[in-house]
């Protein structure tokens, strides 16, 4: 699978996730906590009527790729999708 012009972009609005930042005070110190509010995952089963079988699709997932590229302890396993 070949990709062209892959780049990281900032965004303000998404249909899938909502970046959140909470501010609070703890022991007299101002703190923030960032997290992502996300919807539950989506699963789709593809069924081929003529072959009477399910179709499994391998997809490129940018968040997973990004994590693997930036995790110094990540070890690629050729037995996994």
C-alpha cells in the first residue's frame, strides 16, 4: 500500500473525537489534564453472497502507525496483520 503526501495537521473540529483540557488546582498548584473523548469503535462484517463467506479487510490505521513510529520499545511482529 503506497501513500503520498502524508502530513500531520491540526484541527479544531472532528466528527469522531473531541480533544478536552481540564484545568484544576492541586496543593496550591495550577494543573491541566488533556484527554480525548471518543466514540466507541466501529466494526463492520463484509459478507460475499456469491462466495458465501466473510471478507476480511486489512486497513492502514494512521494512529497505530504513528504510535509504532514513535514508540522506542515497539518491535514489529511479521505474524500480525
